């Protein structure tokens, strides 16, 4: 992943950059908890995942399935 000319290779750094980008444009609150549900290490709140549109839900489900099949984290 490349942002502003800098490459991010580790999954941890990619997740951190994704979370930072998400927080910058999200209209949802970036709380650590939502109805007693804590955000993961990526700081993405449950509300964001809950409110994804159908296309984004399908894409996320595909990522989860690939991970469970042992294809690694994209």
C-alpha cells in the first residue's frame, strides 16, 4: 500500500493507515465502544461495519472467506 509516496508493507501499518483514513472522513463517531462492543485493533467501530452497503458487505465477506481458507490477509 502506498500513501503520499510512502510504502506500507506490514498488515499492522496498513490497518493503521486505513483506520486513520476512515476516521478522517467518517460521519460516525470513532468511539472505542459501541453498545459494549469494542472496536478492533484497527479502531473501526462496529457501526461502520454494520452500516456498509451491499457491495461493501460482499467485498468484506470475500476477504473474510479468503482469510479463513488460509490465503492470508490482503
